[in-house]
C-alpha cells in the first residue's frame, strides 16, 4: 500500500522542486505561491506554512544551487596537486559552472538577481566559502602571500580580481565575444601571481 503521509522535509523538497521548475518555465515574477501549491497538489496554506513568502522559496532554491556550486568548487581544488593548479582548476570550474547555470536561463538569472540584491545568507555563505578555498590555496603556495602579510589578505585580492569569472550578474553582462579566451587569460594571470617572485 502506498504511503500517504509526507514528512515536512519531503514536502519542502517537493515545493522546491516544483517551484524551481515553474521559475524556470514561467519565470520568477509570473509564478505565484498558488501556482506552486497547485503544482505540488498542496493547499496554498500548506505551502505558506513551509515557506512564508515566494522570496523564501527562491532563497531556498538558490541555496540548493549554490550548494552544488560549492561541491564542484571543493572537488576542483581536491584535484590539483600544486597551489597553482588548485587555483586554476577552482577558477575555471567556478566560471564554467556559473556560465552553465545562469548564462542561458533568463528566468534563473532573475532569481539570482533577486538574491544578490537582497543579500541572502546563502549567497553570503557562498562568497565566504570561495574566499576560504582561495585562502587555503595561497597558504599552500611555496611563495606565500602575494599581498600583505597573510593568506587572507592575498585571498581577498584574488577573490576581488576573479569576481568577473563567477559573479552571475557580471558573467552574464560581460560574457560577450570569445568569453573563454578572456576567462583563460584572467585565470592564467591570477595563477601566475602564485608563481616565483
């Protein structure tokens, strides 16, 4: 006999899956909480019990997407054997994944724009994680910090310089002709900073 009970966690996952599908197809702005409830087969009050606002649903979807990005970033760093190789793989992965997720999906782009503008916790945590990964790489570099006296100061310089590679709004806006060539040039410049001085 099929189970009729759905746990709160399962219901949340169902809402997020259906909401993401609707946001991608209809667009964030055109999707209502009622649409999400209908797609899930839930009452509107049940969806509101799980997520108070559409913005909260959007933030939870963004957190899931960002979690996947973080996983890819960590995996990329683990594949490198030197600090230079780790940084190259990290920046290339972040750029490729950001382009893949956002460049060709205007509806997803609108969701992320809302998150950046509202400074969601998930986005702040993602930025902190990338800074931390870069700091670890600088710390492993044979030549030490490239700026200031600490790996953290150097990581911040690299992070700010590399933002063009993985900030979704910047990637979409400036990803024009021969984007890969521009990305590779910037990546190699930043990797070169870790080399002999």
